[in-house]
C-alpha cells in the first residue's frame, strides 16, 4: 500500500482539514494583510519561512486537525507566487484587469510561451512531510483562476492559456505527490463566476492538471476571502447563492475526487450538496470572513445539516476559505472549534 493511502485510510469519520492558508507570524509578514511583503530577506527569509511552517503545523496538530497543510507560509499570494516561478510572464510592466469580474487589480502580463522553470512548492511539501506523520494536503492555483489573475498579450485565448497552465500544474502536482502529498488541491474561486467557461473548458483543464495522480485530487471553490470586494459582491447574490448549482453536476461527473466548498454563515442552499453524490465533500464549517470564533456546537450544526445530503464517510469538515487575513489567535480558535465540532458529531455517530 502506498504511504499516502495508509495515512488516509482511517476508520475515523469526519476527518478535519483546512482550505489552505493560515496567518503568518508578525516577524515574517505584516499581520491581517493579504499579499503582505516579506519582512526578512535572503537566508533569514528562507529560515523564517521554514519556522513559520513549523508553527502552522504545530497549531493544526495541537487543534486536532487531521489532514494538515503548510499553511501556505512560503507564498505571498495563492496564485501569483506560483506564476512568479514561470517563464513567459512579465511582472515589471503590469496591467490593470478585472479580477473575478468584481474588482480591479494590477497583474502580471503573459508575454510569451509559459513554462515551468523548476519545482515551486516541492521543497516545502518535502519539508512538511518530514515534520509530521499526519496526512498532508498541498495546494495549487487552478488553471482557470490563474488565467483570471493575469493579462494575456500572447495566447489571446483564455482556454489555450488555461490548458498551458494545466500542463505546468500537472508537472508540479506529480512532483508534490512524490514529495509526500496525500491530497493535492487546486483552488478555483473562478468556478463560481464564469459558469459557461467552466462547462466549456474549465473542468477539462482542471482534470488535465490532476491527470495521472494516484493521491487524492481536490478542487476548492468558494466565494473568496473576507475582503471588502468579496463581501460587497456577496450582497448582490440575493437570499440564495446558487452558483454551485451550475458547477456541481459537472464536478460530480469529473475525475476529481474531492470538492471543497463554502457553507458556514452563507446563503448556499445545502440541498445542492446532493448534486455531488459519490464525491468526497469538504464542507466549509468555519466562516473566514469575520473575527468571531465559532462554538463547537455551531460547527457541529453545519456538519449535521450537510449530513442530510452527504453520507458521513464522504464528509470532511473544513474552513470556508483560507485564514491568512485573520489574527493568529482567532485562526487558532477557529481551528480548535472545527476539530471539537467534528468530534461532537463523531460521538453522536458512535465513531
């Protein structure tokens, strides 16, 4: 049996995990700020990143999180840090584009054929693997979300560029698996915005990114960090957020193993989870858009509601999104609430 399979094959129901990111220590980057610049340089920065990974892991393990991540401590941005390591992209002469069809951002420009110069996060996952015996999850940006975080002056086709990125991501994903990742998750918040493109080529590009993996593949789809642009957008979605209704049937038929989504303190009709029959569902039971720490009972209630549509052996309590913009003590409290809430329901199930 492969080591990753042994770590994931457990009788424990409702194994907990997180979407990916955790707050960085104040000595590494400015707290509560997305994409904050590093406060260290050179060898000190490299050492600081490893120390931050140790802390992120220790916090998850102390809280009782079952499938851990590196907290994305070595990256400033969940998309552009990966792109910085690719050829064919100009970061000096940025252009302003509409991101996720809701806010403007200065982004790098694709000026030539994109290519992976070398491994990006492989050393991080190898280091994380050396520090824990728990199952670990590695996170990567999804191809559609990468396309949506750039200005393309070379391919002039979102689909063509996405397929190029998918091939690059697949190279990285296969090496992450060899480095010890038990789950590889692709972050695709763009899947909640560009419904026609998801159907036309988004799912195919995602499957290409995960092609050939023996470990579990996952896709994370949410309504974004708790920044003002996202909060304002959510207010326009009405009393029910039904974007998942368009993507879930497509994902249910896909080769992706796990679907990570936002549920806590949202207007997502949970009956939509039934559209994911057969898939592992990472149900977001922690709201990352506020600084209030949930009680274990609140987490448990979200899990119980999700179990009306997803069998417990297919359900993994998770966070709605990454927690990098939060205060560290708040994030730690939310981790503990997630673990304790899952334990409450597990006891009810006799697990």
